[in-house]
């Protein structure tokens, strides 16, 4: 589940609460189900944002080689920062 799932749950809950006016005979309270879905959507959305922000990674690659012309040892370092929100 991700951000899209949280938004979808919230929208479905809002439709049940505010747009539908169906009489189910007292067995099912669509307003309560809608509010529960809206709350679940907000929780899923926030949890997805927290996991996305924590998923920052830094990748470091060191390469060592010998320069054929001078015989010196050469080290090249590559740093890549994978930030999803940047």
C-alpha cells in the first residue's frame, strides 16, 4: 500500500459519507464505514510518507587502478545520494 492507496481509501470514504444517501434498512451504517475508510486512508498516507522519507540511501563506490603511464595507484570515489523527494 502506498500514497495512492491512502488517497483512494480517503476518497471512497468521503463518497460514502457525503455523496451517497442510501437506506440499508438499519443493518449497515454507510456514514460510519465512510469515516472509518477516511481515517484509514489518512493513516496509510502518513505511514507511506514516513517510509518514503526514511528510504534515503547513499551509495559509495571506490575503484582502485594502476596508471600505466606513471605506475601510480589511482583511486576514484563515486558517491550517489538517492533521495526520493529531491
